[in-house]
C-alpha cells in the first residue's frame, strides 16, 4: 500500500509512473462516484423483495464494496436468514441501478490520474460489477476503452470465477496487460479490493483520503 498524506492530499503527486509498468483501476467509488446510487438500488430492490426495509445498512454495504452482486446476496442470505435467489436478485438490483446511471458523477481526483497516464500507459479497469454495466458507466463518464485508448481492457466479475477479495480479477488484468503483477499499481476504495490487490502481490492505493467529497459511511 502507498500511504496517504495527512492534509491537502494530491493523488497525482504520489503516483510514481516510472516505478510501475501497469495500472489497474476499480470503477465504482474509484473512477465513478456511483456507490451512493448502488446502495439506493440495493435498498429499493430489497424493500420490494422482502416487503420491509432490509438489514443491509449503508455501513455494511461499504464494507462489501467491490464484491459481485451475487456474492453480496449470498452473504445477506447467510448473515440475515434471507432466502433470496442470488442470480435473480442481483440481476434485478443491477437493472434498477442502470435506470439511475445518468445521475452518476466522476471522481475527479482519480480520473485526473487516469488522464495524466495517457494512452501509452498500460491501463485496465477491474471491477466487481458486470462487464457491460462497468462499460456503460465508463461511457457515461466519457472514459474511452479499447486498443489505442487510455483504458486498454475492462474486466468485470463475469469474466472470473471468484470476485474480490479474490485476486483473480487483478491477475487477469495483469495478464491481459502483459505486466508482472508485482509491477502493477492498483487504485481502490474498499477493503475487498485492498485484500485482492495484496493477494495478487500488487502495490495499491486507497483513493478515499484523496477524494474531496466522500460519504461518511465510506470512511470506515
């Protein structure tokens, strides 16, 4: 992990581009200020399915940040005795989130780093979300991806067997970028992502201290 300063943080200033060969960005909460809307989608979807407000508090939601939606449903079933079908519940929640997509804003401090790296850098986005939803989020933010663009690859949880905190997402990103994992720098905002980066043998930055606006529940 790269430590953050105590005051007036500047994310660009702590990124040593020459020390890394590959750069991997999470999406929700890192590039996109989308976590509040994800939680709203969860709350509305679970209310409809349970017929009452769920036990899935905002604090718990942020601790699960980066986990695929299906894994979250499985955790809710285990922790609270729900009997929700994981695949269908996750799908319905994601469809509700897509309706809110136009309301998402950027995390400027992180996108500034992305732009600073430029199209010659080896950059991937690796997210616990479904690939198509991540791609739609990036398009909404005006972030191009593909050969010749800043972001070369987009890896979602549907491309791997295990989502975060497993390192599989990040290791797949490193493989696609043709970069040794130990020479990759990960930008993340949640504990499952930190654990995944650590397990992958990668250096990582917690972007939360560098954000100018962050919900209190995300600062756990």
